[in-house]
C-alpha cells in the first residue's frame, strides 16, 4: 500500500471526529445530487398512483382473444391447452421481469350465445354463455350453494348474484340450453350449483368485459373440463379463447415505465410471430389495450417537470456547496498548525495537497456510494407522510449513482479549493491569533452579488408583467423563470449582508459606552470575525427566507384551489339537471332537504354567436354563454366582486301577473275553435274559413299555463269533450258510405264543391283542465301546439266561454278576455288579437280571436297567449321589416363579462340586440365584471336576472336549449354525496362538488413537487445553518480557550461567559430573522402570484390572493430558535465543565 494512502487512512481513523462536519457536508452534497432523479421519480410515482383511478380499468390491462371451432380439431381440450401454453409462456417470459407488477395471466374461454329453452320463469330471457376463467376461485365468494365440480356426467355451473336475481334463478335449478342456427347443435342441461359475488370489485381481475357478464349478456361460469364436455353439444360454433392480464401498476417504479412501454409495444408483434408456428386452426388474435398511450402521455407530462425541479434542486445544491465552503474553510483553518508542521519539515505544498486530496477523495467516494440509499430511505418515509400513499416503489438506478458521483466530484473540488488559501499562509499565522477575518466574501469583493441581483430583477419584471420570457398569449409562466427566485434569494441576502460588519461595529460601539463587559466582549468577537459570522447568518437567512416563501406558497396555492373549486361549483354542490327531468319537483325536493342551507336555480343558455349586430368588435362567430341567476346565487358571487351595485336590479314581483281565479277553483274550462280554408279540388281551396274541430281534437295539444303565489309556472294539458263530435263523425261516416254507392264525380273540375259539414256546437270544442291541489292559482297563458296539415292561406283561432269550476261541479263565468298578448315564433296577421263577431258557444260570452298565415315547410305550429304580461324589454320575433325607433327600445339591464364588452366594444349604459335564433332580445349594459362563478374570462358571457329572462322567454314561448342547474350551499359540505344520492339518478345530468374538483388538484404533480422541494430546501438550509453554527462555535471555543482562561482567572463567572456566547448568537439569529423575513416577504409579494399561476397550469380563476399561514410560520421559526437554543445549552454545559485548575493546563496536556 502506498505511504500516502496509508497516511490518509490512518488520519481518517484517527481524526474522524474533527472531520465529522466535513464528512456530513460531502454526504449532504451527494444526497442532493442523488435526490435530483430520485425526487422526480418519487413525485412522478405519486402522480402515477393518483392518476390510475381516473383511467378506464380496461385501458390499463391487456385483453387478447381468438377462437377455435371444436369441429375443426380432433380434441378441442388438447388444442386449447396447446394454444394456451404458447401464449402464457410468452407472456410470463415477457412480463415476469417486472416483478410484483405482473400479477398473473388469466386464461379464459367462452362458448357462443345459447338460448334458454327452459329453466327460467322470466319471459323472453336473454341468451346466455357458458365460460371458464382462470383463478376465479381466488376472486369470488360462494354466497349460496357450493363450488362447481368436474365429477359426473352433468354440466354444472355458477352464476353471479346479480344475474341470478335478474333471471330468477336459484341453486338447484336446471337450465336447458341450445345454440340456435346450427343443425349440429343439441339441447343440453346445465345445473346451477352455486351463486357467487366478487370479493373485491376494484380488483383488476374484473375489468371489462366482466367475467360475470351483465343482465343483458349473462354468463355461466364452470370448470375447463365442463366447458370441454359441453362443446360436444355445439361442435360447429367457434369457441372464443383468450387471455387477460393482471397488471398492478401501483407496484411498478416510475423509472420502469419507459422500459415497460417498449416491452408492451413489442409484445403483440412478437406473439403474432410465435403463433404463426402453431399448427392449429385458430382465428387471428385480437389485441385490446390502452396502456402504451397512457404511459407515453404521462412520461411526456413528467418530462415537463425536469426544468422546474432541476432549477430548484440546483438552488438547493448551491446552498449545500456554499455550506461546504464554510465548513471546510473552518476545518482547514483549524488544521493550520498541522499544515504548518508539515511545511516546516520540508513538505511542499503539492505534497500536502496530494495527501489531503487522497483523504478527501476517500470521503467523497464513500459518500457517492452511500448517498443514493440514504436518499431513497428518506423519501420512502417522507413521501407517504406528505401524500397519504402508504408506500411507493423507488429504484436506485445508474442515473441516481451518476448524479451522486457528479455532486461528490464537485464537493471534492470544493474541498481542495478551500485548502489552497491555508497552504499559502505564512508559518507565523499558524496560531491564528495574528490574523483577522475578512469583512467580505470573495464574490462580494468582485460584486457578483450585484450582477446576480440585476439579472434576478430583470427576470422578475418579465415574470410579473408578461409572465413568460418565451411565450405570449397565455398565463403560463416559463419554467426557466424559476431561476428568478433562486437568484434573488442569494443576491438579496448577499447584498444586505454587506451591511453586517457596519451594523456589528455600531453595536460594538454602543456596548462600549454601556456598563458591563459581556456586551462589549460579545460584540467585539462578532465584529472581529464578520466573515465567519456573516456566512452563518447568510445560510440562516436563506433558510428562513425559503421557509417563509414555502409556507406562503403552500397556503396561497391551497387557498386558491379551494376558491377555484368554489368558483367552479357556485357553492358546495352544482347539479346539472337532465333535459327530461321535472325541474319543479326536483327543486321542491331540494328545498325540503334539511341538510341544504340554500338553493340557487340557474338557467344556462349557449350563445352560438356573441358578435352582436350593432357591435364594432371583430368579425366572425364566437361562442359564449348567457347565464340567468336568481338572487340566492348572487350572495356567493359577492365574494368575487368588490362593487356593491354590480348586478342589475331584479324583475319586479311578477306574482300578480295573469288572470286570478276564484277561491276553491278545482278546474278551468274554455271553448275553442279553429277555422281554416276548405279543400275543393287539387290545388283549389275556399276563400272563406270553415270550422275544423278535428284539428284541435286529433292534431293539437292545448296547455293551460298557471302561476302560483311563488311565481312558478305549471303547464297542464286540457282535455277536450269529444262526445258530441264523435257521435257526429260516426253518423257522418255511415251516411258517406251510403252516398258513395251512387256518387258520380263531375266531369268539369270547376264544378267541384267544398265538403262543408254542420259540426255540433258550430265547430266549437269544450276543453277542461283540473288544477293541482294548491290555492291561489292564476291563469298565466294558453298554449296551442298543432301538427301542420293546414292548407295555404289564412287560418283563425277563436277563444270563448272561460269558466271556473269548483269541487261540486258548479261553473262560474270568467271575464278574462282583455289584456291578452300573443307571442309566438311565427308572424301573425295584424292586428293580432281582436274581438270576433262570430256566434259564441255560450250566450253573451265574448270571443277573442287571432289569424295567422300557414308557414311553408313547417311540420309544427305553436301559439302562446299570455295574460296581463307587461313589456319589460323589447323582443323582435322573426325577421321584422320595420325598424324600431331608438326611443321605443327597452333594454333589460344585464351584467356582461369584460371579454364580451371588448369583443363588441360595449360600455355601461349602451343597449344592444342579442340574437337567439328566430328572435332577439334587447339588453342594456348595467355593469362589466371580470368574475362570476362557473364563468371564465376567456369566454364571452352575459349575466341576467333569471326571472327577467324567463319572463321574456315565456312571452314568446321559447323553451329550447335551456340547461337548468342548481347551486347548493350545505350546512355541512361533507354531506354532498348524501344529498346527491338522495336524488333520482335519471333527473341529474352531471354533478360537481368542491371535493371532486379538489381531488383533481391533488393529482397535480408540479405543485406537489415544487412545494416539497421548497420545504426540503428550508429544512436542509436550517440543518446546514445549525451545523455551521455548531462547527464554528466548537472551533472558535477551542481557539478562544486562552481567552476563557484569562476571563475565568480574572473572576468572571462562567454564567457570564455563557451569556456572552448567547449574545453573540443572538446577533446572528436576530440579523438572520430580519434578513430572512425581508427577503421572504419580498419574494412572496412579487414572485409568488405569477409562480403560483404557473403551478396552477395557467387557469387560476379566480386570481391568486397571497396567503401566509402564520401559525405554521411561527412553528418553523420556533424550530430554528429551538435548534440554536440547543446549541447554546451544549456550549454552556461545556463551559461550566471548565475549572480554574484545568484551564491552567496546556492544550497538549
């Protein structure tokens, strides 16, 4: 062994205690290096496991199927076994190297669909299949009966509990089956011996297609031998044979995903080539899997983490390297006497450097080998604590060792660089008392901190203004700008530390003017060693600043994620109602639920074009939203808007609109008639109109619209009294049959005459509607829905004989003929509604009527009459040829989004026309806002009072494209699932809860990783600061023993010596706290908002509001103070152990 290596090893064994801090520094550097790939893998692994539940289970597995017809082989069982063996061996040899991830390879076979000839009582039962699945017994429980057996000549089988209930099958039943369509198929019996249910429905074993089948496609499960035996009854149909994977993706390390994707991509072609050599008549195999695209997409997402994680880890690495500079400088400073001794014995500097290079190389080599395993152990413990995931697999790959070796080499270079100044010291300086510490660090002497500050400020300006240095038009921050906080942390700390020597001198001067020697000695010591104390202060300030920033970052991000979830739901729960649901019943159910504090009813309308006609905005079509909200929804919306009058005034109380009904009204009746032109001959019609009651009785629907005291509208279908009309039609048909025997058509077409009938009641039909059991109803309107079988020309509708009917059947005439408005999507003949002079069906009953032209190419005609509805806003129906005067336009006040205002160049007070297809609403801009729940700034939107919008829609009978929603505020948000489960599933189209939105943020690996790195930087920074402080105090105390001896000999108590050390460290701690707080708060206020936007994926709506968790911050500061107190306690114990007699000895003694 060379003498230099022997000397290095002996020195390490002899002085490992004095080198402990240096060893710790090197080890930390290697840990930071190995942490780079391992931490990224750990965060990626967490994200992978959190993303798996959101995937379709079938996409995460592999499904293969082929088929063999038993008639094509001599022995179906042997052929199946041979084919299964080839595929299973290939699969196991391919996937087994991935360890626990490969949970098995499930072989299966299914016969074709068989008709159930006998054995079930259910009428027209679905066809059923007999199937076999490997390892079924391990994944099911037999709830009734017993496990299927191969013994005997009968075919026995199991059936799932759900299918048994659906088909009405129980244990002991015998099903008679036959495969239809083949002459070779025979009838055979299957004995049901057991009913089964899955043990764990979440197991990948049950991915679709489910081995248990479904109610529409049930499956009988049996053994392989039973299945082979059953094939003798159906030899011709192909038996499907296949394999299902059992992959446990949560058990696979993220680092193995690229290799797995490569293996999966090659598995199919490899297996196809293998099967080509199998001499069996099987069909081409079909492969179904979605694993590779999922893995590829996730790897691409993780690759985006490399830049932000790399920069933050670089920041952490620089912190550790700086710590290493401090520690090694102190260690070499303590070894100056040893170096001087070697130099005095004739050793050259190169020889001394070579000896210590070998010594430090051994330290770095050991650290490079050990650090990856330490890092993996620490992450395996910390990640579950932070994420709640029980365990994550982490592999120590060659890449991890590469990073560890790289940082160890850097640490080795640092150790040698810090030794060079010691070698250049004169021998007289070996004692250390003849030299003074410098006041500035080497980069401060070259003003590099000012350069870094300028670069960091430039990056900060770009970050806060444009939010990106390389992109435009988005809110996504460039990951490269993460270097801005790193630069500013270091630069600000260094620049402010330039004032540290001057501050200490001022404190020392102040102490000299005060009584007592403790303050003078403490401040003098700090002012005498400003560089050493400044470096420790620098480290501690960085740790405090990073901790401050990390706590605020997490609090801000967490608060904003909660606000985003509330913004997206509009409350605790957002329910989108199915189009076919009964909205009124659903609302009543919600309001009766005691768990719900408030219910907001919302109507959403998709605007296919928000470029209004009178707009000066850009051309083209752009989609947007019209959101109609009630007053309850505005209470939660106030959170996002600071102005108190931003929302337009609601519609005045509309409960008095309509025609009031007498008390105790049980039904409402009315006489109706439709007159049309009469057909004469092909293309010929009468000029006059004649009654056509069959239009109302056969082709139409009449709805009575009622309004209750709460303003809710209800449509009730009116029933016609057809008795007299049916009798007339029967007599008419009988007479027409007799006349048709002698009927001779005229030879001249002009001699044809219209077929005009003398209908009973002169063509009037009586309609009646029973009222719901609620008092205070008002007639709001009358709706006609007619199928178009009208001739051309003008048709007429007549209304008369309104009457209210009580529970005893007594009718009371209603004088409600005035004040009706006609609103429909087709034009009517002026003057609209008028008083008709026709004979009324009831004496002295007025008649109101209106005429309309039959529309071309329309299969449906609708008319809507509204009672006493005042005009609150101008509506244009169809394509009016007349121009409305500006003074005659009434606009409904609305609130619009800023993007809508900018698109159409609108300002407050301006009126505009919003087209909604066949009609248009006139609106007026009341206010312009940036935020409203469920609406996003990039989407042009309009917010309107819901009552006002529905009022306008009611006037014209518009009911298409309306999406109803309910925003719920719960007494306890945790009861959201309970509320949703209590509602009928067919009434709900979609449900969004705060918890469901928050769960999406939980899978954000970027924010999770950044927060983790910031906390890791804080903890490592505090640890490094305390180690530096302990090291310096230890070395300083050793060097100051002579001072302590003199002071003790002069009568100074050891308590005052302890107080002196406390004052020295208090100067460091207070300076670091002030400096770290200033830096941390500056970074929080300037850097945090755009950086948090980047972590949120550029979709932070509402914007970030900077938050600081003061309680958590106080806890972290207490940790720092407790660490320093612990150091001082240890130092005080050491000082108290000194006695006057021991202080008289020389150090060598």
